[in-house]
């Protein structure tokens, strides 16, 4: 399905005109399509049918409670990276037994909370972390389920800030140390090895790096036959289309993964984040001013890098669609926010049809790493979040009020 499409030149999310959402909930607002989220999830889940597997949605891509609940009800497991995300998954009513806990910097408190929740496994990223998990499990009189996150040293061919699977990166441990850590876990009464994990980066568009990573962890796991390992966690990073790039061929990837895993005793975990929510959301913003200079136009909108950081952080390109399509000659323009930073742009050098103050724009493919990376920089309240289902709209996060911004401060 196309979650965002024009009907008589007016851009809709499913059956709802975006102009109506702007009127009802104000701008800026994140708008998500329920059907697109569920379709993205079930495409991966049903693709994996036939081999034992679990799709653990990566909470950090978009952690709104309603979206987590939606996915939990659809049968998703979860990949979390903090105690905060653990609390969210619990609040959403998800089964912690289908949850893995990744991240290089888990604190003792976070480990305790996750142990008490009954998680599926900790994806352990260092020897020091393994020691702390062992100690906390021993103190609680329980056994901690673990996987070692192996750094397979494969090139993910993506933006350097979202590439994680080389030895130069802080994530995971080399294959050689993984074996020692598994030996250590086997010798401990407080640790139980349940799986092996890797995650090579994000927005990866080629199938091959994933297959290479799987081959690498299969090779490690072959040497660990006595250890009772059940789960192969391949991580996330499945690339989507933002502009005119070819998206990852997910169907081919899944077919290849199934072929490799089918003859083994292992179960597969995938941790997609972006691929579930990325194209299911937009950022809806209103034009404040149009500034024409000799070189180009600046379209100043009521949303900026505090709401959507990706362009400033990674140089990411989001398409910009007018909410009302009009005829007219297009001119090159930068779509910029109101913040006092040169990096505060949403799009640069785009050909846009003539715009006026008050017009609405949709910043496309903003459902992943959009709201979650938002901030209050320049004391700007965070936007509302709205979920659309067919012809219904549901406010799933209220726009922040100025009181919210200051409520934790003391005079
Ligand atoms: C960020 C992350 C993911 C999700 O990445 P996407 O690119 O959103 O699919 C999955 N697993 C781990 C360990 C991560 O850090």
C-alpha cells in the first residue's frame, strides 16, 4: 500500500486529508499510518514463516507506546537498548519473554530491571558487562540468559555514523574473544548462553553484508555445540527508500536467510526498526515565510532540527511533498527551520512549486528516528503524534506544553 498519496491533489494519510489533521491537531505533527506499520511488520514476519523465528522490533526507531502496543498485539518481540525502553515495552503490555536487550552501556540498575522482567536474553557487548550481569544474577539468585554480540567485521556500506560492524566500532566483541566469553558463561551458575548476536549497521541496502554476517556467526556457533545455543540474532539495519535509491530486497534477503538457517537447529531473530516504521510516518509542517534571494528561495517552516534531526545529523535526504498540489513553475529552495543554527534545515536545493505562508508540507519517510531524536532545543515543545487508521485519527502523543518543558527545573 501507499500510506501517503494524493487524492484530487490533496495529500492523504490512508483516508484522511493531512490538511484536516493540521487543523485538528496543529503543526508540527508526526503522522503515522497504522496500516503501513502493520503491513511492514507482517511482511517480514510472514516471510519468515517456515523457520522458527522471532521479529524483535527495535524500539529506538520509534518508541511511542501506542505503536509498541500495536506491534505487540501483532506478535512482535522487542529489541531494547535502555531501562527507559524496558519500561515502555512493559507499559505497552508486551511479553518480556520475547525481548532482547542490546547496547554497550547497560547499568547495574538496568540489568536488575531486565532480569526481573524475565527477558529472552541480554546481548552482551563486552567482558566487563558479562561480569556485571553474572554478579547481578548471582545477587538476585537467578540465572541470566545471554548472547554474545559478535562484531563480524563486515563493511555495511552505509553512512559512517550508522555503521557498526567493523573492528573500529565500539559495538560487540571480536570472534576470538566471543569464544572465551562463552566458555566463561558455561562455567558460571549464574549465566546461561541462549544465543549469539550481531548488528552491522543501519540503512543497509545490499543483501550481501547480512549474509556475510550470518555466515560469520554461524561459524562461531559451530564451535560452541555443547553450549545449548538456540537463537541466532542477526540484528536490524534493513534499508528503505528515502529518495531514488534502490531499497534493500527484503524478500530476497529473507529467502537467503531461511535457506541458510533451515538445515540448522537454530532459531532466527531479526531486529528491524526503520523497515517497520520509516515509511509509515511523515512530519507535517506549515510554511511561515518564503524568503527569496538571488540564488534560491528559503522556505521557513514551523518545524526544524529539534523535531527532525536526521538531515542535520547524517545529511539525510527526506522528500518534501506539498500537502496541496498546485500547478506552477518550480524553483530551487531550501526548507529550513526557525532555530538559530545553520544546520537547521529539513531539505536543501529541492525544486518546489510556489509556496506561500500558511501552506502545509509533508516531510516524507520520517517515521523512524524522527520523534525519538527530537529535543527541546531553543525551548521548543515537541510535536504532537497522530496515528491514522483508515478514516480515523487518534492522538497518540499530545503536543508538549511550555509547562512540560520547565516542570523539572527549580528556581
Ligand atoms: C538500531 C538497532 C537496530 C535497528 O536498526 P534499524 O536500522 O532501525 O533496523 C537493531 N538492533 C540493534 C542492536 C540496534 O542498535
